C-alpha cells in the first residue's frame, strides 16, 4: 500500500506552478480567459443582484433562488463547460507531458465530457445528506412537526455528510484518471487511495491554506493600487492571477497524488522522462 507524501505533493505542485505557469496558461489560454472573465462577471452580477434584492426585501430573508438571474445562470454554464477543457489539458500536461497540438486548444470532446460527468458525480455524493437534512428541517417545527423523527433524520444527515466527505475526498483522483483516458472506475480509485484519506484531506487543506495566504496578499495589493489611476485594471488582473494559481495548483496536486498512489511512471518521474512538472 502506497502512502501519499502530503507536504512533498503540495510543494511539488507549487514548484511546478512557478516553473510552468506560462506553459500551462499558453496551453489553454482561450478557455482560461473565457473561464476567468465569466467567473469575475458572474461575481459582479451576483453581488449587484443580491444588493437589489436586499433593497427590495428590507427586513425579510432573501430567497436565494431569486438571485440567479438569466445572465448569472448563463455565465455559470460557460464556466461549467470551459473548466473541463482547462483541467483535462493541465492533468495531461502534468502526467503525460502533453503540450497540445496547436496554438489554440479549445476542444470539448469525449475526455472533457467524461471529466464533467466525474465532477458531477463527486458533487452528487452530497445529495443524500442534503435531502435528508431538508426533510429534517421541515419536521423541526415543535408545534406541527415530529421532533423525534426530525432529530433522527438530523443524525442520519450527519452520517451521510461524513460518508460523502470521506468518499468524495478519496474519489477526487477520478479526475486526473479520466483526464488521461482511464475509464470512469470508482472501485479502482478506492483501491489506490485505501489508507490515504487523511493524507488526501491534509493535502487539500494545506493547498487551501496556501491559496488563502496568496489571495489575501493579492487582495491587499489590489485594494491599494485601486486608488491610483488605472489601478482597477491592475486589481482585476491580480484577481485573475489568483484564480489561475488556484486552478493550476488544485489540478496539479490531484495529478501528482494520482501519479504517486497509482505507481504511474514509477521510478521515472512524470511522463516517464524525469520530473517534467517539477523543473
């Protein structure tokens, strides 16, 4: 049974991000630009929509579903379909050394579709816990509801939520696997991640902590430069930079973890030609 090196994996991801930042961005520059613009626009639209709803419904709770107007939904769909293009290309770069076949790699094919299905599958793991929690909340009224049943369902929802976290963490390595053409096989991923749940969770948390530090630093700089003429452009650029770093490292840690736990290219480094990503 292989054991994941948590710190080593995250450090390699960040060294590789530094060494190959321009290579990775150039590889799928068009989907990256579209994805970042769509996400920034989505945030702006959503913030304005929430402000409008707060003014319209002062003193009452906002119905979250009302915040999702047509432009926001369309921008979410843009992000949903461009992200697989980006992630698949980056996973293949890290694991196979695949640098694409042209100047503009804008392609949504079978691999990207399977990657999207795998992503949806991971999200749906939390659905049972969410549904049970909703029923529990509906029954929580001490006057008209069944409080004993509500409490029992709340416990069940907690158990299901813990199970969802456990399996979603282990099954995240489905993403790099399908990106390089492996079948959508949850059992195979569970086999290679056996005994590594806490290591995988620690890897994800450590990456998030690094990203938080980077995001805070970029936000502080962005806030300072936004007061000077043209500074807002720099602030948006820093926001885009932060999003790109987060995307690259999030993909890279999964690729490196998959490589090490599956034994892929064992002894030869990434893509069988030395540590291509780490240098």
